[in-house]
């Protein structure tokens, strides 16, 4: 058996930021426009008027202040209300490949490695831009990696499930190393016209290089253990699959074809599931809450993370012990916990233990226990 370690991470941050103020201004203009267009139906009591969104609500309910997106012009145009992403030629890299390659190059550079050192690419994300050929294979080709590549999707838990798959293959000896990449274009499957969720998501890509520990050239994190679990729920759902054309109603823009969730239920049901999952994982590995130096949690909601942090540590987390990045990036699905890890792990010292945990649609939850090695 070989010991796997995370030797490098990288984050691609899109060039466009949308503040809550910009978002709310655009949404409210859209709502006013819809209400004016439907004034007669509203006056006749046949339709409810759309209500305004508010910056105060967004920060209070979620902790989110900004989000990065691949295109903001369409999102902020009340006549469009979705990103405008040009159709690419089949001979040029897809948008997910472009984002993932940037993150992957950063991860390789941090580890002091090149494409020749990588045996496999796993593209793990909550939505793939097409079914085939696998986006992972396009990323593999763009980076010049030999070996094999495949896609996987476990929504917000895609990165941790991908890390488990890579770590298991390294342990077993079928590969020496793998890049797990998480290009998330959440802006394209978010319903920006729905005030209940229009503030939740942003775009980003992350990459994690996992190698045999003896191949590490610098500081790294040994993967001591991984644990994944799923339990079916319809409370977070997207029905925009390839069967759309075959449906008798023939509609191309039904609400359920974008991100749908019952946020309150998700909150209530996922919190105990995640807290118990982490507690069980730590107990199975003999890790007590006093051993744990850092928690890198899925970045969906600040209150949710505060609750889980307190439950896992058995006390209020000290500043920096459970870093949040959602105020800047919003929910970036599978990439969130990896951004938190990538941006808040350098200061750990030899032997420190930390835990990455992601959770979301499925339901799904994945946790990874890590030990820091500084050389
Ligand atoms: N502005 C002002 N008021 C608002 C707004 C708004 N924008 N939105 C809602 N309100 C109102 C509501 O109408 C409601 O009013 P009333 O009390 O009169 O009915 C009131 O505010 C409270 O609304 P909610 O009950 O909905 O508010 P919550 O406090 O529950 O907060 C949250 C909503 C933030 C969504 C919260 O429930 C939450 O974070 N839940 C957990 C969500 C979660 O973790 N989901 C995971 C999804 S991520 C995932 O799995 C990946 C999926 C794949 C990626 C998809 C990419 C697009």
C-alpha cells in the first residue's frame, strides 16, 4: 500500500466580480419590469407581483457579499438575467477546460511538478458542460498528460469524492498521481430571476494534485483517511437533462431546469447529517476534537458553517480555525472547501491535523483527514 498526499492546489478566479449591491439593483429592475408587463394580471389578482431582493437579507441569511462570474453583462441585464457565454468551436478548448487548466497549472507549479508527473485527471463538478467526450479528457489533452481521465458528478461533494477516488488508486498502486479538477460554472445553472436563490452561487475552478508521499518535493498534506456518504433527497435538484427534448410539453425554459432547492429543509436536514458524519469519521480514525487544528468546510452558508464548526470542535472556533471564503466567492459548489483549504493552510506546522468536508445535493457528504508535513 502506498501513502497518498496532497502536494499542490490551485484556484482559478474569474475576472468579473458582482457585489450584492449590483446584483440587487439588477434583480429589482427585472422585478419592476415584470410587474409593469403584468400590471393587468396583478391588478386582477391573477398573479402575485414580484418582490424586491435586498442586500441586508442576503448578508444576514447567507454571509455572501460578492461572487465571481465568467460573464456579468448578461447576469446584470434585466432583459437577459443569465450569463452570456459564446458558443465555442469544437476545435477550441471548452470553457470548463479553460478554467480547469489554469487551476491545474497553479497546482502543478506549487508542487514543483509537470504534466509528465501526472498519471490521471478526474474532472469532478456539479454540472458538466456536455456528456461526451469527457471534459476530463479534454483537460488531459490540453495539459499534455498521458494515462487516463474521467468525469464524475456528486454535486457540491464532487471534489472530496474525487480526492477519495484518486487517493484509493494511489494507495492500490494503479497510479502514482492524479489531478482532481473542479471547474464550476454555477452562474449558468443558477436561476437569476428567483429572489430566493439569485444570490447564492459564483463561478470558479480548483485543482488538487495528489501523489505518492515519497514523490512530494516540498510541504504537503498526507491523506490519512477519506469517508463518503450519500442519501437520496429531492430538496436540491436540477431537471435540465438530455431527455428535455423528448418531453411532450416541449418547454425549453421551465423553472425546474435550473437550480432548485428548499433551502430551509436542506439547512435542517444536512446539518445533523454532516456533524454526525465528521464525528464518526474522526472517531474511526482516533482523532479527537482537540487534535484538529483546522476545518475547511463546504462554503454554502455562514450560519451553517458556524454551527458545524462549533459541533465538531465542541466550542466556538478561534478566528482562522474554520476559515470561510463564501463572503468573497459565494457558494462555488464542489470548489468551495478546496478554495478554503488552498488559501488557508500554509501556516500549519509539522504534524498538524486538519479536515476538509463538503456536502450538498444528493444529499452527499465527503470528508478528508489530513496531516501536515513541512518538508
Ligand atoms: N431578499 C429579501 N428577502 C428574501 C430574499 C431576498 N433575496 N429571498 C427570500 N426572502 C424572504 C423570503 O420570501 C422569506 O419571507 P417570508 O418569511 O415572508 O416567507 C424570508 O426572506 C426568509 O426566506 P428563507 O426561509 O428562504 O430564508 P433562509 O433564512 O432559510 O435563507 C438560504 C435562505 C440562504 C437559502 C438558506 O436556507 C440556506 O443557505 N440553506 C442551505 C442551502 C444549502 O446549503 N444548499 C446547498 C446547495 S449547494 C449544492 O448542493 C450544489 C448544487 C449544485 C450546484 C448548483 C449551481 C447553480
